[in-house]
């Protein structure tokens, strides 16, 4: 089968010409070829394998390009990378690899194209297209990856036990591809992932998170997380999640399985946001429920304080997996800790003061919080489902009205500490903090509008109780 007419990017002709000049064979391989055949959206990265020096080929390609882009060389790995227009092109020399048990970093030797295809993780990623003059565009498919693409199957080119033990990250990659492409992992490969699950412990948190982010970014992340769960990988990577997989009954009282509920929430949120950190918030929103679960005869099952504990647990997960400990972590913590607030509002009569407090506490993230909480409605009772969504519409409308009237989202006190000191001719002290807090509470409770004159008059009255007199 020839894909000459499909190689529309002019970079391929330039690589072919550079290969000719250097007298080396070159091929486009891996994800680009797979997605080309699947007619998926064009990837912004292309892998080129040279039977010879990948670095020399990259330098020659740069020479032939009009703007002579800079070539990044990674001598240790024998690879090089350059950017052409908006695409990253990585060049590597064909190689064969051998591994030891303690590391996923292989011992590398020069090899043939066949050696290079043997070391690929899956048959669908071992597909290569020739860029050589004599057979330009021809597909080289030694493991019948084309059939696996047609049958939507993920399997390894060689013995899966060797493939996964050599580089355990491939287990996560296989599950990620299943989630992204909607493919099925071949039975031997799936059993092998289960058998080798403990090997994931040699992989860095950063690499693991990179794959988890890609699973979370797929259209239906539950596919990937159920495979992680089934193979035992999830229990190693995120035991806080698998701890939710329990249902208990005492005196006729049961609670829902919060693990499967969580996966439903993650799937629910995906059509409404591409923000991976909001999707992480959905994944972690109930993790505090396992350690806070209690039973008493009056209330049945309770999970008091699970949001607060869940926020603390989220931070520990970010630390353990070497995730960013910056505003992204704080955003996820905030979403987890506030995840029940709009739900409580939607169940009760919605008061202006409750909405003001919600907007004040959530700030710029109030829309994200509402998106999370709407995804959290997983009831199968159509009447309850309709009622909750209708109530959320009321909460959303109240947020708009309150924000227009009271401007509490980016709350700035209408009267500052400096103004209070000037009014009463006092120096910095605890009284200023007390008065500012009192003004904020009065605005949130709706006692006074969020404006200077009302705050000024309120402060004068409240100051009398502190023994302060106007200057």
C-alpha cells in the first residue's frame, strides 16, 4: 500500500532529498502514520527514523530549509529536533535496545529499521512509511498493525511481558491509547499489564502524570480509568480513588459506590470543559469520603467534612506524583473543598446572602465550580435529575443578579484600612481588622450595599462599640 499522495506536508520531500544526499534511508514512523491511516487530526509532531545518524539527517534537513531552523541535538540519546512551521520533527537513528530491571532507560545500539520497529510499544505504532526515492510512500508493516488498526486492537509487537517489563510506562500508554482511540487492549497484553503492574513503581511521577493527563483529556476518561482499575495500576498510582470502591449496608441503609460515581462525574464534565485541572477536580472531588465515612441510626451514612479532608489529600497527591505545586494545585484544592456548596444551595431555598458568600469564596472560579457541581448530578431518577438542574439554573441566575448588584466576585472593601485610620485618627491595630471584617460580613449578609457611604455610616456605628470616636 502506498501513501505517497497522503504525505502532503512538503517537509517529507525535503527529508527525502536530505536522505539521498547523505545516502541514508529514512522513514516517518509511529503516531503520525497511525493517525494518517485513521484519518485523525494532524499531529503537531512527527517522528523520523534514519538508518544511520538521525542527528546528521536533522542538520542536513535544516540546511535545505529556507529559514534554516535551529536544530536541538540530544547526543546522549542520539536524537535531534527542529521546528518546521508549527510542527516539531524529531530525528533518531534506527536502534535496538536492551534493558535492566531497575530502569526504563535502555542500553542502545545502532540497528536496522526492523530492529527499530521491534522496539516499538504497539503494532499500531510500529507502522512506517518510506521516504526513500525507490519506494517513496510505501507502508512497511512487519507486525500487521494495519489489521489491528482496522480491528481497533492494541497489542505489542513482541511478547507483552518483555515489552512491559522493559519499559513499564508502555502499560499506561496502552491504556491511554485505548481511551483516546476507543480501542480494545488484546487479552494477552491486558493480562500482562496486570501481571507487571508493580513495575510501574520505577516510573517517575512526572511521566505517570503526563499519561494520566492524556487519559483525562480524552472524550471519555472512564474507559482509561476502568482499565487502570482492572489491571491494578490505579491502586498503585491513586489508592485514594480505589478506596472509594465500596458499598456497605447496615440496618438496611446503603450508600452509593463513590468510585463509579466519580468516573461518571468525570465523563459528565468532559463535554463542558477542556481544562485538564477542572477534570482533575472532578476526579478527586470525593476522595475524602472513604476516610470520613460513618454510620449512625439517625442519619444513616455520613461523610462529614469530606470536602475539607479531600482538599488536603489532593495536595498530598500532587506532592507524591510531582505535579505542579502552584496555582494549578490550589485551583484543584479549592474546587474539591467547595464541591458541595452549590449542591447545598440547589437543594434549599436560595438566599441572596448564601449566593453572595459562594461568589465571594469562589471568586473567578465560580463558573468552574458550577460546571463541576452540575456534572456531579448522577441520579438515575428523572424527576430528581430535572429538579436539580432546574435549581442550578436558579442558582446561576442568582449569581448573575448578585454580582451585578453587589460586585463581590473580586471583592474590594468599599472602605479601606487607611480610611478607617484617618476617620478615627488611630494607628494600625486590631480595631481596623475588626471593622473591615464587620463591613465585609454586613455586605455578604445584605445588611448594607457594597458602596462607600453605606460602609462609612456602618463603620461609625460599629466603632462606638469599640470606644472609637470620629476624628
